C-alpha cells in the first residue's frame, strides 16, 4: 500500500521506503501512484501547473529523474505503475501499456 505523508510518498511492500517526490517549485504536486523497484521509487506525479502527469524515478539519495515513455505519442500521460519482477516495471498510460527497460512497442487494448 502506498500513501502520501506531506511531501513524501511512502511505499510499503517487503519493507517501507519513504522518498520526497516534490521539488521546491512543486509544492502543489501529488503522487497518483508509486512503486519500489530495487532501491528506486517510481512515481506518477501530477502538478496543477503542468498539462499532464509525469513519470519520475527517485533514487536513494533523493535525486529525481523525469522519465519519458519510449515511442509514446504526444499527449500520452502515465496513469499507474506496477512491478512484475525485480526489474520489470509496467506503466499504464492513456495511450497504452509500456514496459520500461525492455525494447518492445507499447501494448494497446483492443
């Protein structure tokens, strides 16, 4: 179960991991979904000042990296994230399902 505590997202599973997901200029942002993959937290972050949600990786040092969905058309927005293996992250987006770290086209529902 994942929950928000102030400016941190708390991911629980085999253990509990807490990471800040907001930058200094993003105090109105919130995490729609988050998962722990290895030592990194992946979160779908939504900000009222941004036209769409973004996928962010947060490492143990708290460094945030925005990630793009490969081969995604303009306007494709991440919705949820799911871990299916130790390094197997799936991202459900408005335009399909993406498997990060694996070279394959996005899966699309019929």
